């Protein structure tokens, strides 16, 4: 039987398992996600919804420069929690992959296919020396045949959800979704549900400039990020 693992002996290299089967660098990356701002996604009957909180810590910040929802293709968008620079890099890779697929096959890429591509890349960064895991989780939402929502974790794990949250308010939002989520929601009901889940996190300033809301409907299959004036009516 192995002795209890000492993290200091195994947390220096990504390629070394501890005796109890843990990769500490991956767990540290997940901790970066848990400390990030909360973001939620909801799958509705006719739409996919993403809502993300932006922590504007200073009045000197230009809030338009802080984006938490990224449009990847017309029908796919993503939000992130963790290291924003890592998220931007993954979004750039996702955009390139979506364009390559469209040029090669003359059709939009599927939401699951794109999510798997990103997860394959994220998993690779947990396997080789001299690199580190991405310190970010992504929620990817989109519409192909139906609205879809996936989470891509730092470990490279891919999971599909009907409603989910990432970031510091994850547990409270998940508990709320477990009680309140119902199948067959309309788009506006999905936005309201996502905002209520986000409000379960403590110490959030609910102002239009602090919230990014994006929605795509089955009718248009185009993601639209709401302007602060449009978001204000939901707040």
C-alpha cells in the first residue's frame, strides 16, 4: 500500500502521477477556474443562452473592452471562467477550426465536433513536459440540429448539459438549476433563469455593464450578444 501522497513531491511536473493517481497541475488549473467569475449556460426548447458576469473592479476601466462571451461562428458562442488570456487563445483556435471546416465541407461545424476538438487540444496540454494545462473552463453553446451546451474542462473532459455554471458561483447556480430548470423553456425564460442562477452568487453588482448576455434561436441560428441597453430590461 502506498503512503499518503505529499503534493510537494509531485506538483512540479505535469507528466508525473502521485501515488494516489492525481495530476496536481491539472487540479491547480481547476482551482483557477473555481476562482474565476461565474458564467452560466441554458438550453431552451428554441434557443441556447449564455450569461456571464464581468468583475469591473475600477471606475477607470472601459467596460466595453472586457468581453466574457465570445462569438466563434454565427451559430456558436463561448464563455469562460479562469485565466482570460488562456480563454482568448482557445477561442482563436476554435474560430480557425470553424472556418477550416466551413471551407472544407461547405457547411457549419457541429457544436459537439468543435467542442471535442478543443478538448483534444486541452488534454494534450496535460500530457507533455515543458507545457502547462489551460487554466480555464469553457462553456460552448450553439445550435445545429438542436440547441446544445458543452463544458470543456482543463483536463480535456467534455460534458454536455441542459443547464450549467462555471466559476466561483458554480455550486449555488447548480443547486438552483437542479430545482428550477424545466424542459421546454422559451428563450426569454432561459435568460431569466440564467440571471436568477447568477444572482445566487454573493457580492455581484447587477448592472448592465457587468453582465454579458448572448442568445441564439433555432429560427435564426445566429448568436447575438445583447447591448447593455437590451440587457437592462432583463435585469
